[in-house]
C-alpha cells in the first residue's frame, strides 16, 4: 500500500467542520430573515390598502343618492 494514503477524520475535526458550516448557515438565515419580514409586512400593507380601496369603490357604486323634496 505504498501508493495510497489513508485519510482519517477524527471526531473533533468533524465537529469543528460541521459547527463552522452550521454557524455559516445561521448567519445567512439571520441576514435574510429581516429582509423577508420586511417584504412580508410591505405585501400585507399593500393587500390591506387594495382591499380597502376596492371595498370603498364597491360601496360607492351600491349606495343610492336620495333626494328629499318638500311638498
């Protein structure tokens, strides 16, 4: 076996590698979470405004104009 080298990975090396990978992912998630929350709130506000305006328009179409005349 002179041409092959065996690469052994001990537990500490594996834990440190996986730990750094996990910390990297947590950092990326935390960075994007604020953006996702902001976009979600903006979409929610936009939907509420559109629903309000459409309901207001619909209410105007259905309301009748009544003239009161004195006899």
